[in-house]
């Protein structure tokens, strides 16, 4: 028999007070992607199917390089936020922490590798 009150049973299980912030961040990154993806398609589409020198010359110009970098950064940030919400909703305990750390490391590493590749081409 459990003699705890209802309030005592739910202490510590309530709101973390940051769900709204996660939702807004995901909405803002999706708006950013809605603007950046068409720009990326137009800049990348011009080089699709061309030879290496043409692609290199395209991404040595500032506008296509900046659009590609912003698309990579915002895309991986959006991925990180979305997957973190999924992990928080469907896992618990140590598994949750390990998956969030692994997903965060993967997101930042992939974004850094992409930015490094574009900067290497641009310079």
C-alpha cells in the first residue's frame, strides 16, 4: 500500500520548462531551411553534371559558398534538434543520455566536415 499523496508521486516528473524553446528552435530552423534550400538548389543545380573545374570555380565565388555553408549548418542543427526530441520521447535513463551525446557529436562533426570542405574549395 502506498501512503504518498498525489503531489508526492509526481514530484520531479513535471515539465522541464524548455519544451517551448525546443519547438520554437525547430520552427525557426525549418523556416531558415525553407529559404536556404531553394537557394542551394539554384546554386548547386548550375554545377550539377559539370566537370570538376566548373564546380570548383562556382564554389570559389562567395554567394554559392555562403549559401552551401549556411544550408549545411542550419540543416545539421535542425537534424540535431529533431532527433533529440525523438530520443527524449522514446528512450530513458542512460540510453537517452548516450544517444543524445552520440547524436550531438555526429551532428557537429558532420557540420564541421562539410564547412571545412566548402572552405577548402572556396580558398
